[in-house]
């Protein structure tokens, strides 16, 4: 049976619902010799800031039961080097390339987008709002609806491309943040980022991460984030992109069933750099096996 895996995220049409998640897929180019990037729904590049960032001290990663902790410290080449050195090579691919963006002030977010607006080859922006606002005492943009509205509306004003907003999972009421982002112009919401966490080596009595604390990802977080996608999908009318702990086609279906239009895959690429491509193949096979011919049959089809 023929399965049409294509999906729409707002005005953006994707060949299939599976994208690589920011920070776990480099700038995409690092994977080009391993997999055919054109077969992905798309990929989100490592978070870009106005100036290059060297990142956090080692160790930056550690395994935890059913998960992984990271504290990379948002290392990146900076938006201008991305445009000059990475984007020209990325333009040869047909797949959707999404730029993940962050800053420590509204002006910084806006400036990063302005630099990208002058360049061709991007399908959308994804705002990472899990960053501290240095002007407002370090409170994260994504933990307060007023700050969320401020950064999203300023970004919206300078963007001609679709604007996705990636939410933080560690908030009291994620729907309040989701509604604030959509009311301020978000075209889609990405749910969600990693969960603040830590791991300790009881022998050395040290944290297992150079930055002491980090973000938890992988299968351990899937039930938590699945619930958030369920809540957000019911609170807003824009498409939701779900991610957290996806390892197999069944996981993808679960996210679609609770309302996601597409998904992203992060930690699985650390286990196997070809995992994301295997997922595209196995999703197609799984759908054919159970007579699902298009993704809209799954989206939001959670039974009561
Ligand atoms: C090593 C690493 C680096 C990450 N860097 C970013 C980043 O730069 N920007 C961002 O929005 N999310 C970043 N994330 C979060 C992932 O994109 C994703 O939201 C999270 O890992 C949950 O998905 P997963 O369980 O499939 O990994 C990073 C995650 C990891 C593991």
C-alpha cells in the first residue's frame, strides 16, 4: 500500500514528518556523508547566536538511565559565519533547513534574524526561548508569558519566514506560554526542550558535567513531553512539532496521535547517526502494515 508521508507545518510542506532536532545534528553538513539529507522531512541546525560561542567546559555529555544529560553551553560559530560558511553548502539540499536562534536580549534575537533575512536557503526560524534574559535578572524568556510575548512579537516583526517557537518544558502552565507565543505571531510551536537535571559521581563527589547541571533528553523524558504536546495541541490552533525521546516509528505515531503535525529526533542520533533515516523507513512500513495512507489519519486521533 502506498503511504503519503508528507505533512504541512503551516505554509511549509515537508516530505515527511521527521526532522532532526537542534544541537544534535550539527549544521546538517556533518551528516551528509552518512545519510541522504534529502530523505528527511528537514533538519534544525545548532542554535545560532549573534557572536560565536565557545561553549561549556568538559565533560559536556553523560548517560543516565534511559537518557542523556548535556551541557554544551550553546557552542556555535555565530550567525555570520553560518551564513558565510555553512549556508552555501546547505543550499544544494532539497530538504527544509530550519535555523534555531537564541539570544540574551530581545535585540540579540532580532539582530540574528536580520542577518539571516538577507540570506537565501532557509525554510523557517525556530526561536529557542529557554535562554536567560540578561536585562531582566536572568529569568528565562520561556518561563514567563510577558517575556515570551516580547521576544516573539519583536522577532515576528523582522521575519518574512515562518516563525516556530520552541518551548521550555519546565514551567507551571505550558499552555499560558504557548498562547502568549501564538498571540504574538508564532506560526508553529516546538514542544519541547530538555529538562534541567544533574548527575553526580558519588566516588569523586563531583558532578558528571563540567557545568554542574544540564538538560535531560532521550526516552526518559518521552512520557513527560508527550503530555505537554497533548496539552499544547489543545490550547492553540497553530501546528505543534513534538520531540523528546523518539526512538522508533511507534514513538512518532504517539506524538502525532496527541496532536503533533511533525516531530523532531535528537538523542537517537547520538546512538546511531543514521537513526533518523531508519525512522523514516520504519514509519512508512508501519503505516502500510496498519493501512494508514496519510499522516492526517493519525494527527490528533487520540481516542477517549
Ligand atoms: C547535545 C544537545 C544539544 C542541544 N542543543 C540545542 C540547541 O542549541 N537549541 C535548542 O533549541 N535545543 C537544543 N537541544 C535540545 C534538543 O533539540 C531537543 O529538544 C531535546 O534533546 C529533546 O529531544 P530528544 O529527547 O529527541 O533528544 C540540544 C540537545 C542535546 C542533546
